[in-house]
């Protein structure tokens, strides 16, 4: 029995992140949070890295709503927040209607 091994070339897309996590792909861009750097970036296919938000706490998880709003979790205690990078790049209202806290 023979197995054909595929070969891939690895390329560095970006650098300079302290602790990048939670990558999400949307509309031709990679969104990634830098937990220790307290920033959220987009990275395009050419490797251009753009800060879309500088956060007061460590961003440590994200996703998108169907309307395109970016949802961020900043720490274990605080509720998720919505970020609108295409409009203003600032954190908007907490999303209390989307979750339920357990006490």
C-alpha cells in the first residue's frame, strides 16, 4: 500500500502579536484578538495588519452575528460586547439580550 503525501508551503502571514487567539475569517479578512496586547486586528491576504480596536481588558473570544457585528468577550466576569469596526471601531452596548448569566 502506498500513501501519497501532499506537500504544502507555509508562509508567515503576520507577526508582532503577544498572544493571538480566536481567529475568524469574514469578508476576505482574518479577524484575530491579541489577548495580552489588548487589541483586535484584521489581517488581509497580503499580510496587512490593521488595529480595529484597542480594548480596556483582554479580548479573549469572538464571533459574528448574522448582520456582521463582531462580538467580543473581554473577560470571564463581563458580558460580551458588540464591536462595529466598519463604522467607528469602538465598543458599543453590552449584548444582554443574547445571553443569560448563571449565578
